[in-house]
């Protein structure tokens, strides 16, 4: 990795900013330029912040453009530092390298294919402040840039134990009023956390390659006693998975995550399984499942403390089938 000489880099003696914004780049120069334009157009005035761009082996016009803005930073931009990887090292490595040089009290990880909308940042900061000492990772609501549909409002588990994006906003008045929704994890496409927590957790696990590292970080934050959340009033648009090769190692990443967090993923899947079981029983009643359905309904209604034992057994069975599938296609490559 090398650091480009940059005319707008903050001097070493400058006081640390409140916020360090980190943007890894891999090709997609047009999206990068649009994202950074939207960033600087929507930042609140007087924000003490710095911007770190790290190029991860781009092969389009990105390297030349970075040399250009290092020599002549655009007017009105944040203090800027530019890092260049020696090759394509991936999302986790790029963020870790940039975060190691960040000076802010808070880190804000941003994908280069976002479109940042007016008023997106303040609710993120407010949600982190609301959680106080419990704050883990704070994400936001992300709309698909092509369709406008909700693509992310947190990460949840399927009844089969697999993490997926939540694409439904909460109806509860309390969540809407507070503007904060507690979730098991959030996506790394737009992610706020304290630098102290990042350093405590050791940043992203570089064994993940462009997938799973954000969920793993969220689960490590929870294991450390923190709370992950979505700032419901922070809304951005996202050109989903636009970087080349983004999905190339999805199976290996998923297997690595499930091996590490098997028990926690199973526990987080019990309520989704119960909801799915009750919905299926409503549409297609099965007399043989009457007792399971009754236990499930009383659990979801708060009349039972624990879900029916069948929930854990059936989620575990589904997860085991997935491990067998991964073993067949991935071998020992986790």
C-alpha cells in the first residue's frame, strides 16, 4: 500500500476530526464521482471530518483520476488522503488499511456506489448517540437506486438460518418515533461505529472476500455486549453489488460465517421460523402439527417464554443440509 501525496491532506499536528469517512474503490469511476459529489453536497456545514479513499487495484480510469484530485483537490472537499493497494485485495483489507490511518472519533464506511440524499448523515449520528455506551454498528435504510424499493433496513435471519436483508420497514410507532431499529447486524455499505470499538474488535476479518465481513463484525460487536441498529430516518440510494467480482466467493464467505456463528445464527432464526410456521399453518392447516402450531402461537403472543423445541430442531436440520451442500461445492475452502 502507498499513500499518494495530497495537497489537501491534514497536517500531522492538526486536531483529530470527529468523523473519518472511508471509501474503498474498485473500478466504477462514474459511480465513484457521483457518490463523492452527493457526499459533499449533503454534509452538514461545519462538520469536522476527513475523507480517506483507497483504491483496490482499479483497472479503469480511477488511478489517473485519483492522481489528478491528489494534485488538485476539488473546491469545498473535505481534507483528503488517498491510499493505493498493490493489487485487488478486497473489501475487508481495504477498509482495514484505511481505518488504521483514520484519526476520527467515529468511522463511517461508505461504498462508492451510493447516492447520498439530503439529511442522510444526521440521523446516523443521532442513532449512535442515542445508543450511547451500548452502540455497536449503526446502518441505515438503503433504496435500490434502479427501482427505489427498500433493499436494506437491517439484516435478519431466515427460518433456515441464513442472513438476509430486511426489506420491510417497521410498523411499530416506538421504533418510528425513536428512529432506531435494533437488528442482529447491518450491511457494510453504509456503516457507522466508533473507532474505539473498531480497534477493540480488530476490524474486519480478512478471511472473508467481499462478503460476510460486515455480518461477522456485527456478531462480534454483539458478543462484546454492544447493540447493532438501523437509523430509520437515514435514507440513501445504492447501486447494489456494482463492483466487478462482488459475488465470486459468496458460498465460501457464507460457509465461513456459519461455521463461526452457528449457534447464534440458529438462535436468531427461531422467531422467524415461528412466524413462518404460523403463516403456513394459517394457509394450509395440518392436524399433525396442531400442538406445534399452538406452542408457536402462544410463544409469539408472549404467553410462552421459549419457542417450541421443534423450532430449534428444524432450523438445525436446515442448517445441516446447507453445510452438506457447502462441503460438496467448497470442500475445505472456507
